[in-house]
């Protein structure tokens, strides 16, 4: 399970993250403007987010934070080689 958080007032509406998201779940928020008068980006289907963080790495203004659930202790042990 992953979660994206948008610092909306930093968004300048460039759309780079919308193009970059492989799941195509980002879009400009309708009927809403941010502090600087831009339509900010929002997730249309948050449940489909994989947590890949491509959007966050693409955004030049550091608007997006991506949170993923920590791996379980058992999984961490099994995959210890890549920790
Ligand atoms: S983390 Fe990946 S899947 Fe989720 S919104 Fe960003 S680019 Fe799309
Ligand atoms: S890349 Fe960043 S600044 Fe550009 S639309 Fe997306 S969140 Fe806004």
C-alpha cells in the first residue's frame, strides 16, 4: 500500500508528473487553484498507486512525497541481501 501527499501550494502546474506516472492516475485537480493560482495535481485513483515514486523524482518543485508501508520483519529477513 502506497500513499502520495502533495504540497499543493508549491505546484506550478507543469504536468510533468502526470506524464511520468506509469499508472496514469495523476491529473490536475478540477475546480481548485493553489496559492499561486495554478491548478494543482491530485491522484484520481490513490488505491492504484504502486509507490514507485517516479512522480516525486520527476517533479522539479519537490511537491510530491510518496510513503510506502514498511516491509514486515519476516520479509526483511527473507530479502536481507538487498537491505
Ligand atoms: S508513486 Fe508511481 S504510481 Fe504512484 S502516483 Fe507516483 S508515479 Fe504514479
Ligand atoms: S511535476 Fe510538480 S510542479 Fe509539475 S504539475 Fe506535477 S506536482 Fe506540479
